[in-house]
C-alpha cells in the first residue's frame, strides 16, 4: 500500500516573517458500517474544535458524508464521472481541518490531537500553496487563474 516515513524535522518552507502558514489536515479513517452520531461520540471532536478555535488557529473544517455519496471526476482526454470514491481502500477521507499556525511542528502538534488518531485513523498534514483569497489567485489579465 502506501509508504510510511517517520517525520524527523519540519520540511515545509518557512512562512514569510510575521506570517503564519495554513496547513490542511486531512482525516483518513476506516469507514464504519454505521456511525451513530451521539453526544458521546462527538464529544472528542467538539473538544478539539473548541481548543483549536480558542487558540485562534482554526480556519475551517468539516466532516464528510460517507464515501458512497461521492462522485469522482477524472480527466485526461474525455471527462468521466464515476459514482463513489476514487481510491479502493479501507481508509476513506473522513474530513479535514484548515489551521493557520507558525510552522510544520505546530501543525503536527495539532494533528496529534485530532480524535481520529486515537481511533486508528491517519492525519495527513500538508501546507497549502498559499493564496487563500481568490483575488490573490488572479492572472495578469485580471481573470481567475485556472
């Protein structure tokens, strides 16, 4: 399957002085047959959300509907639509967070706190490419960049 590597040091480019970086934390978990969303099952998520919001690092995030509700758009010539998830694996993309923090080390510290880790899930931490505002992503003609 995928490869696993130990993180020994921050490898993301440093932010500009005085600016934090945004990181996308994607949550990968085995999709349960049935998930009962009770106050007890949601409590760890609410606690994480509240802690990240109180710390001022939470910029967005959401859980996702089951993978059976997904539709995949694939190109490379003719565009093909496929019902269901693209990847054939037990782990599915379950949700995401966008955090704005000083560096990769801080993003990893937050990732360790995501409740999915305690349930055997994986959190992929990836710096965004920047340009959080559509106005920052316009080409020289003033139109939105593709």
